[in-house]
């Protein structure tokens, strides 16, 4: 059996104040597979991210990245193979220029200034930010920052990616660009998000998480279209999957209802 | 100086003129040399300082800095110099110059000298910042063997300066809105609680940045990419500037000019 | 409290750059001896925090951001002396460059006035009063006292540096009283705020105060050279004052060595045996029939040479411009030349289309 990119077995974690964030979660993500991670706030999505990157130590169970268990001893190795895109790109772009941010990971791996430069430029070119290489990170737009963070993470060549709310704060165009970039990647991807339309766009498979447990694990369309399954867990069916235009009922009685009916034909 | 003007100054530093492209070491050393020479003039020298205005002027013109930028800021901070210098005429009343029967005390002469020095040193500093982005200045200082820990500190400060200031302004505005236009300024107790909140957010941000750094392989050592190249232009700039200033300092050019002019009258 | 370059002499300015630079290097070295990964982003972000705090201005009349450095003592308490010193220094650099609070040469004096006192003296005082317990009143007293002492010492520093530079005529006593007086209420308020924040932070996040306390404990135990620091500091201070004082004294009552030789030159203009540059002599002779000093044109004027030698400003009048019509004319002509040159620069400047 080929090694899964991500293998999580009975992972559990409780915060110092006693809250049980995860109560035994198991799943796996295959090489190159894109899996969505959805659920209400507090479900444990971010906790999984921290556990996978080794910032938290599980109370029980284990997380395995590319065949290596995530432990204090293996942190360096794991982090070389795992790229994490955090929720706030300002936290990830901490160097004076974009070039420096992307070069950061490479230099930490022991790269020499000489062969770092072409790789940095290539990574920036892939996300379309080559011309901004000398820009101060703080001067970029939200969309550019997200792409920059992506480049900074991709440049060291990770095999697995975990993304935490990657499309929040993005305007439609930036969001579209980001989705396209992510879709073109070949790494295994675990994407935690509230943006269900994006999940549908990018992930054939989705994990529904609530109260620290995996409630459902299967094809995205099947799960997300099932109102009776997802609504008790704080989600609602994305508009693109609705066959009966339920949202018209929200407009019911408002002046907009007539407009909408006209448009629908 | 408001944060707004600071931001503008910051933006200017990222321009693309030949002055901008000079090595930051050259510009920093030249500016420092300039300032040292300016303040080395005797207490009562006024006119000999005038030709030195060419240094900041050259920067402004060749660096395409809008003159208003320098003028406004110099004016804005000048009250301080006036406030301190105004005591000179009050205490030094012995006449020093006689012009057309009018007797001017030494105090006024030294006051004028202070003002001229002030304008020169402030505009030189402004010129430096407006033609060199802060990261480049730090890069130059790093190449000049300033302790790396300090350089890194300044770079991180700069990176999060505007971010945190924005946050603070938002907090303050939110608080202001709830005070319904009562007098400006906050009571110390209120200010302290805002500061406390800000501090916690700051601390948490620092944590997140730390995690992001670790996720990209941070081992305690911040490595900076790219070397600066010191070319003949830069060498010429520094030596030329310092030489010119030294000449103006040691050779009574203005005096000679005056005598020559006098001989025509 | 931020010094401006215009008020400094090169020796005082340079001396303090050396002193502050030395302490900076020492602090960086000490930090390197106790590496702590977490510290790197924290210090940077806290530096930015200082600016953010300034946005939350409280009603102390007439200070603004130029009043003093808000939070210096707080940083020292939270980060320990060496880290805090670096942070304060970095804040001052950014203040100088972006906000024009203090000159570039004056960075040496400013870092000394606003960094050294809280980090290396105020902190000792704080620790001494607050002790190991977190009893509220002790913490408050410690914070207020240490802040007041640090700020007042900083104010004294400003006065001394201004005095030693000999560019102003401010009477020492009154200036000192003014500075010390102004900073007292500021210090009291800041002390209270510092205490409040430390308490707040301690209550919610005990770990946040930990880094500083570790450093403080090390200093307290005299470990790792902690007790060697104070003597080093005192010698630095002594050196800076000595340098500034001695040289400044010399510089004010006698012209610089170079200036002196220049004056000598002009005086001996017609003497073929006069040492210096012959070209100057030639120029001298070509110009008016004026020998040594500048006399105002009026023939009935008492020769300034007589009055000037008696001037309290010293035996050598500044032979330069200020003393005569030639000076004024010179100034005007120089201005004209400068304008012409500036115009020329404007003409030759690289023409670029406005980008973006």
C-alpha cells in the first residue's frame, strides 16, 4: 500500500483549560488528493492544522506526514515536507521584501545566496508576482499577500499542503486567482474553510468536522448537497447545489422578490 | 509627525532614480559625514553653512522628491529648535555685528546659526529616507557590520509598524465612537486598558509569526539574502560629498565671495 | 526629550554615538549568549507596539510623541535589559528617520538618554522595590519610582549634552529645573500606566512577564556578568562625559585646530615665511587691501580687534562672515550660487515618465 500523504489516526487533543478540541479523529489524504475540511467554528479545524504542523502535541493518537510521524524529534523533517498557509498572511510575510520572504525557507534549509535567487524568482513567477519581488510585503493587496504566502511555502518543495481559510478577505477576482493557483498544484492538499463554493471547486472529497469528531467523509457534492446532514452541524447547502432556489424564500415579501422572479424567467 | 506622513516618506523611499539606486552605505555615510561637518561649524557661523544646502537640494532634485515634502516636515518640527534656540538672544546680548548702524547681538547670530543647522540636518535626514527604503538602509547598516540582532530587530519593527498602528487606530476610533464626542484625549485608566488589549494582541501576533517562522524552518538564525554591490559611483558619491563639505568647512569660500562682491560695490 | 542635531557639537554627538553603539553591540552579544527563538519576532513586534501605543494619546499637555519614549520601562520589565535596550534603540532609529523625532547624529544621545536609564538602572530599582512577590502596592511603587528615576535621568542627560555642546546659551540651572519639572508629571502618569499594564499582563498571561524576569534574575544573581555591567556602564558614561566635556571646552574657547591654523594663515598673509598654502595668499592680496581681520567698512568704527579680544567669547573672534558687510554680501552671493547650481541640477535631472 502506498504511503498516504497525510495519515491521521485517533488524534485527540485538549486545551490546557480542559476543553476537548479533538476527540479521536481519523482520516487519510492520498498523494495529490485535495480534501476539504469543513465544519462550524470551534469544530477543531484549526486544531488539526496545529497538530499536523507539530505545534501542539496530541493527547492521544498520531499524525503522519509522508510516512513520518509528527513528533518533536522529526519536526524538522516534517516541516520540510509540509507547507502550511495560515489564516492571516501578514503573519506569514514577516521579511522586509517579498524576495526575502520567499527566500526565508530556502536559506533556512542551507541554501546558498547564489542558487536561492533563481528558485525564488521561479516561485514568484508561478504565482504571477515576479515583478513585485522587491516590494515591501506590507504594500501588497490582500490577494497578493495570499499568493505571496503560497509562493513562500511552495518554494521549498513540500509534498503536502495544509491551508487554513485561504479565501477569507479576498475580493472575487483575487479569490478566483487563488483558486486557480491552488487547483494547478500537484501536492496533496487539506483545505479548511467556510467557503463551501471554493471547496466544491477544488476538493472532490470533503471531511465534515464537528465538536472534535469526523461526522462525514466522502464525495463533496454528495455531502454538501445533503441538507439534513450538514445543517445540524452549522452549515448550509451552497447555492450552486440548490435545485429548488430556496433563497427566494429569504427575499419573500421584499421588493427584490419581484426582480428576482423576473430574472429567473 | 503623523503616521500618514511617515507612510508617505516610506513610499518615497521605494522610488527608482539614480539617487535611489546608490548603495545605501554610501548615502548613509555621506549623510552622517555631512551632519558631522555641519555641526562642527563654530557657534556663530551662519553664512558659511549656506553652500552646504546643496547636499540636501541635490538629493531632492535628483531623487525627484517633491519639495513640499521636505519643506512641510522641516517646518513642522522646527518649533522645537526655535524654542530652544530662542534663549540665545535672551542671554547673549553682546553686540557682534553692525550693519548699517544696526547692532545685532551675538545671541541672534547664534540663533540663526542653530536654525540653519537645523534645516540642514533635518533635510539631510529626510533626503536620505526619501531616497532609500528602510529595508535598504538596514541592509547597508548590516554590511557596515552593525550587529545583526539589531538589524533584524529594526526590520521586524518596520514590517509590523504600520500594521499595529492601524490596529491601535481602529481600537481608539471604536472607543471614541462610544464616547459621543466628549473632550479629546483619554483618561489614563482608559488608555491603560486599551494599551493592555493592544499588548495582548501584539503578543499573540508575535506568537503567530513565530509559528509561521518555525513552519518554514526557522532555527533562531535570521538569514538575509542578497549582497549589496559597492560600485565606483557610490565611492565617488561618498568621497565627493565629504570632500566638498570639508572644503566648505575649512576654506572660507563664502567669505572670499563676499569680499569679492564687496570690491564691486 | 529627543535631541536635535542642530544643538550638538561633533564631539558630544560622536562621543555618545560611540557610547550607545558600544552598549548596543554589547547587548546584542549578550542576547546571542542566551539564544531564544521566540524573542526575535516578539521584540520586533513590541517595537512596533511602542508606536501603536503613541496613537492612544492621553491628556498630558504639550508633549505629543516628542515628549519622551513611552513604554521604555515597560519593555525593560517585560524583556530584560538587553532585549529592551535593542528594542528601544530600534524605536528611536525609526522615530528619527520616519517621524523626525531627533536627529541622526543625536541618535547616540537619544539612545543613551532613553534606553540606558530604564534598561540598566531603572530595572535594578524596579526589581529592588518589587521583589519577587506580586503584591500590588509594591509593584505600583516599583513601577512609578523606576519610571520617574529613568525619565528624570534622561532629562538630565539632555541638559548635560546641550550644555557640553556649547551651541546654546541656556542657563544650566533653569534649563535643568524646567526639564526635570516637565517630566515629573509625565513620569508619574507613565509609571501608573506601566504598573497597570504589568499587572494586567501578569494576570492574564504569566508567561509574558517571564522572559523579562529570567533576565532580571540573572542580573540579580550577578550571574553571567550581570554585576559586571554596572561598572562597565559607569565607565562608559564617564568616558562620554569626559570626552564631551574636555573637548567641547577646548573647542569653544579656542577655534578648532584647523580653524586656528587658518586664522594664522590669514593673519600672516603678507609674510612670505608664512607656512601655508600660497594660493590663499595670492587670493588674499588680489582682493582688497584688507590685511588680517575683517573690519567693518566704517572708518569711524572702533576696530573690532580691540573689542573682540575682550569679548567673553574668547580671544579669537570667528573671523568668518558674521562680523562684517563682506559677510552679508558673501551670504547673498552664496545663496545666488546655490540657487544657480540647484537650477542646473534640476535641468540635468533624469527625466522619467511618472510610473504607475
